[in-house]
């Protein structure tokens, strides 16, 4: 496939608006590419939304089975904060700007192109490469959850997800995630007579303070050797509509990145206990809803997959000139992960960000041959997101090597 065509594929994918949904057009576009190459594939619509779908494709036959995966959705975008059109790939030097270029349409495109080029070349694939292109990774991971329930990873020997690691990082572990909404219901009154109302904002602030104290107690001294500590954030808060009225509703959204030593169910149990205690001892009416619940996963640091991936990427890593700032960052990350990083090599680590792997490996959270490795910069979810053009093209070749060498 010519370089211009590879670039056009990424441009076409970015142009498809799949912000937190509407993955079906992306799946149809990928299906057309795979159909033209003669690669068997199928689109699997999500049950509850006609505009959402997964896609499954296979190259090769038999064992071992390497499952490779990427998601088709992106996060939302504020166009006013972008210097370019976020849905049109814009090249500036080596940087390709556009929503999803890093997270993670470049990785998904590179995987599909690698499969197409291998098929067209007639290369021998020892075993099976199974592509799972998913819906909704950014919010709830419903696509990966359905594919897992449908058995598409039951016979997998390894799992490679093309999320943006960059060339130097090979990620074998991810923290889990909890997204929670804490809501408070009260009663409106004039602010000059607050005793006639019930202030939902005050109750919410009191509960949030109690939750913060409880999570601090729970996490004190609790750390995972690979993933580090639990992360807790209050990310949004809303309440009231005017300054002279007692608010009757307020809510906050919390985000936690979790580790096995303090599992998601334990956190939910403790938070609910805080809320129940508050409701029973005050006139507050607080509720908690769970918007995302994914588990932490820790793969096999000595897996064959890791060896094959690093062998495929080594020549590309070796020719990179690492800026001093990035080198310092990598060395700091290595120190936090209780390991070392040397220029010209790989940093094998666990990270706070989650992937669809948490749904795929729900029954194998530890010790599975799992890895995250894909093209991208440190701009996922950010304004003016970009990917290196050369890295995108390099990863096509890297994936081809991985696909042909894993089964040997």
C-alpha cells in the first residue's frame, strides 16, 4: 500500500465523527478495506443503539490466536480551543493534528493496514490474528464487554491493544477505573429564609468531604509494586441556579484509578457506607451512581508477546533521538515503576490509564499475555491532539512483524 493511501485512511477515519458514539460508520469503512483485501470480517451492532457497532476480522487460521484491538470512538472536542479543524488531519512538519489521531485512530488504522498488506503479499501467518475494533471504550466500554461475553477472547493466547504508548513504552498493566456521580436532593427556598428549604449544595459538600477523608484512610500506605497508588479526583461539581435561592439539587462526578490491593467493590462499599451514615444522621438525601467500573489488570512481564513486540520495535527505537525532556520523563517514570530506563531501549511499565483490556480480561486480571503498544503522543483527550506521521507509518511495519512472528 502506498504511503499516500495510508495517510488517506487516517484522514478518512478522523473525518468520521465518532465522539463517544456513532462507531457504525467507522466499522463500515474498515469493513470495506478488509473486504477489498479478502479478509473475513463482520460488523456486530450493539444491542441498544443502531449507530453503534463492533467489528471482528481474522487473518490466518488455528493456534496460537493473537487478539489485537483498538477502539473506534473518541472523546468530545471543543473546536474553539483548536488551532486546526479537529476533524480534518492537518500536517505541520511531522505532526498530524486531529481528534483521535493519537487516541486511537492511528493505532487502529495501522493494525488494519498491516493485516491488509500481509494478506495482499501472501505472507504466511502462523496461527490467527483476530482484530476486535470496539465501540465505546472512552465511556463504559460496552463494545469490549459485549465481545467478551460473546466469547471472542475465550480462546486467545495473547492480547495486544494499540492504544498510544509511543515507541519507547511497552505497557503490560493498567489501573482500573471508577467513575461515580454523587447527587444531592434538597428543597428550594428563598435565601433569606433558609430554614424553609434544604440546601442540596451544602449536603453534597459535606458528603464529598467525608468521602475524601475515607479514601485517604483506605489508601494510606497501600501501594501496588507495578501500578502504584490509588488515584482519587473530584472532577465536576454542579449545583444551584441563582445566588438568592437555596438549591434543591447538586451533583459531583468523581474519578478513581484503582489497584488490586483496594478493589473496586471495596471502594464502592465504603463510599456507600459513608453516604448511608450521612443520610441517616442528617436531613440530607444523597445517592451514588456508578458510570464506569473497570478492573485493574496486570499482565505477564515475561510473556512471549512482550519479547516479540520489543524485537519488532527495536530497530525503530534505536534510531530515535530522544529529547532531553522526554528522556528525563521516561527515567522518572521508570523510577516510579521500580525499574530503569536507558536511552535506546524500552520502558516496560504499568500506567494509570485504562484500556478495553479490563473488559476483555475480566476473567484473567493477572498473569495473561497482555500488552498495550501503539503510535501516539502524550496528547490523548487534549486540544490540538496529534500523532507523529513517521511513527504512524513505522507502526504499520512493526505490527506486520508482530503478526508474522508471534506464532513462530
